[in-house]
C-alpha cells in the first residue's frame, strides 16, 4: 500500500497537527507523553457538546470550537487551576466540508493563543447524527489548594463574578426569540469568558467555588449539598447586564444555563481581598447572599421580600 | 429550590459515582484533582465511539462500555504504559432507559476491576442522534521509555501479537454475514484484549510499536512514515485464528480494523527477549516481515511470492 491515506489522516495533518503542543508527539503516536510540572497537582475535566443541544446546528464552527474549549476552561477556573493542555474528539456527519474543519480549527487556534494551552491528542470520526464533540482539559494547581464545592461555611457570603443570565437570554436572542440590537446577549451565549485569573486569585481566599453552567440557583444548590448548608440569595443583588435588565426576565436569569461565571463562598473577613482580586483581574464580583446552617436548600428572596418559587430551578442537558 | 435534581445528576450518582476513584472527588466538583505518580511521565489518549460506526446500535451496553475502555487501554499498551484512570463523556438519546445505564456502568465496573483503573470524571448529556461516547485515558511510563512509532530501524523485524483479522471478521459475524458457530469472531469484535502486559514487557526491547486498530497494512504504513522506512510482510506469516482460516478472507484480515493487537519493530538480536516476554505474558507473538531502507511503502507478499494489491489498504472511521 502506498502513501495515500484516508480523509481522517489528511484532516488531522491539515487542521489539528498545527495545534499540537509539546508532548503531543505531532499527533503521530497512539498517545501523548508529557512530564507533569513538578510540585503541582493535576486538575482534569471533560465536557461534551452536541449540535442541537449545546449549540445551534448553524452556529459558526469557530465559535463552537471556542465555546467547547471555554466551557472546559471554566471548569479549571472554578478549581483555581492554570491551563496545561487538552484532548479533543470530533464526530461529524460524512460530507462535512473543509470549511467547517478550517473554521473549527481556527477557533481553537485563536483560543489556544488567548489562554496559553495546546492540543495534546484526540480522535476524529464520522457519525450518522449531529456534530458531537468532547473535550478533556488538563490544568495544574499547587498541592492542596484546589477550590472545591464542599468548603463553604455557615455565615460565608455568596459571591458571583460578572453578570448572570446573559447566557440563557443569549440563546433566545440567537434563536431570534429576543431582541438583541447590539448582539451583546448572543455573544455572551456563543463566547463564554472563563474566569481563570479570578479563580487563581481566589485560592486561599474563597472557601468553595464552582462555575455557573446549569443555572445560578441549581448550581448554588450543589455547593449547599456538598457543604451541608442552606443558602439565601437576594434577587435584587444578582448582577444583571444592561441588556438583561431591558429583557426583564428575572426568573430565566436566575435559572438559565450557560453563564460560566464563578460562584463562590468566602467569609466576611475576606471581602477586601476579594475586591482586590476583582480589581487586579478586571473581573467584577458581587455579593448576593449568605450560607446558613440548615438542610441543602436555596431560598431566593424576591424584590418584595418574599421567597420566589422558581419551578424546576435549573437547567439540564440530559 | 429544594433538592430534587434533574435526571442527569441522579444518573451520575447511581451509575457513575460508584466507579469513581481517588482524585475524582466523588464526581461532585468541576474537575478531578490528583497527584501524578512521582518520577513517571504521563501518557494520555482519547478515542470516540459512535453507534452505527464503531459498534452496532443493538450491541449490549456492557460490551459497548468495555470495548470503549479497551480500545483506549490498547493505546496505552502500544506506548508501554500502565493504566492510571479515565474520563468519559456519554451522549444518549432522550428516553434511553435505566437498563442501558445499568448495563453500561456494569461493563465499566467489570473492566475497572480487570485492568486496575478508576473513573476520574466526565459528562452525560442528550443527543438527537445515535449514542456517542468519548473516553480519555491516562497512564504512566518511566521517563523516556514510551514506545513510539518513529524508532524502527532498517533491518528490524516486524512483529504482531495475537491473531490478525478477527475484529473485521467478527463485525461480519455480528451482522450475521459470516458463520460464527462458537461466537469466537463476534467476541473478538466486541471485546478486544488490550495487550498491556506485553507492551510493558517490550519497553527497552522494541524499537517502535503501535496498536492495530485501522488494519494491519495501513497501521504498518504509519510506522513506515514515522520511521522513514519501507516494510515487507509475508502474508503467509501473518497469524490467523482457526476461525479466520476457515473464513478464508485473507485480504480482509490484512486490511480490516478492530484487531487491537500490538505491531512492533525490533532488531533480530531481540528475538529471544521478545519470545521470553511472550511466554511471561501468555500473549503469542509472530514475526511477519522486515523493515528496509526506502520510501514509506508496505509490500505484502502473497502465497505465490508476488506482491498483493490491497486496494485502499485500510479502514477509516471518518
């Protein structure tokens, strides 16, 4: 057999090999080999994204790639970890054209440069269904410093970064179901901002942290469950973007997915350090409530002082 | 919001949390955190499997899970690495029943016990298409010892483990297109045997190695390309199982996928050590040809002494 190789290998060579970093062995071996940075713990997470579930089938492929990478980077941010590299599997319908691969890999290249990491390995294959993507991300932390969900304490303040609800509103906007004159909301849906510098800065300050991916209230309930606490948040304190204020969909903002902001717990005594971390990283933070002793339950207090009833309370991709 | 959580979280708790190992943080955080074994390099690979492409839609879910894990373990075997853990993303159609998850996780549990590794993290989500799976595997090697594809030298013997072609014949058998009275071929298709002990034993002995996943001839061409050599194999020497001999489909055996045997290069002086490694691991090995100076090309010599023409020469999942 002479050197003509199937499409799979030609595509890996053309689109993915240029993204490969040290240890990836030019994507030419069965696996990547690398030496973990000495004296660091490894942090590793995997997320899948499926067309029609996590992104719209006609979303530009560069934005799909960047969202895939950024949602995983957001998991690292939530742990206070620094990015190291990633592996990627891509399943696409037969006949997916070169332009899709060119756009997809260009999006990865852009975010590799922005966030300082490289492709370590992966797989491409066909599917008779929608585009189906999976990404495994690796990062590092100093030993014992990773931010967990189980460290919140009664009396801790509840903080969030950025603004909440833009992701869910942005999905509506991207579908044409909500006005979005300047494209702000749609951009927030397509291109999350992983809060890596803030996560790093919160090490040793925050008692617990996670990223808001399935909706603020549901995700807060995860910290409650892991830490054995109840939580009370003030809806009036939850930071909304100007576009979200115009949209006036408070319940959706509190329960919708795809924000990728950090949600964290810290004692009152840490407030000054948190505000300093916010200034140093240029990432806004807002105190929205308090953890209390009690069964895992999130009370959301509305503008009238009464608890809001939020239905299912969160977002599921399953 | 009170503690009722969406199906996604209930399924993770019921089926995947029992599989979680140290570092997985009970699958309750945004990522796993673990300390890499000191003095070892990490080896990491990712493979996707899609229903209708890599397995049959009605294949039993425990066998699908085990094949997914084993094809990734085979990548570690090819590098001479020892397993450490894995991450998994699972995309299934809405309405996939509990029995599927129960079977799938039981298959993982069985192979975790057999191969000594644990789940580190992952994601479950829905899809409007076929079941779509992705697995990232981690292993370790002593620094600088990983078996690569680029180390073969002119004059090296070409070796394979086990028997070749059963995977492709097994797919035909599983589809009912080939007699398989005792189920041997179908079993070889459903349940590959990752050659981990042999890979470990070949460190310091083999010059190059990979696993045969896309067909013997095509995969051998990858070593040729990586090492800058040509290769000649004798079809009569390629080890066939008794069932494959009965099937009498030599070309399919030489070019079909899904064998997950090891293909490796070693100098003639290593033959005794290779046979000793074979005995120690109870994994058969067979010498099938020779690497030579020359352009990357695989010559397959047929039973009549002439070069076989093997068409496309290999298998692509794209």
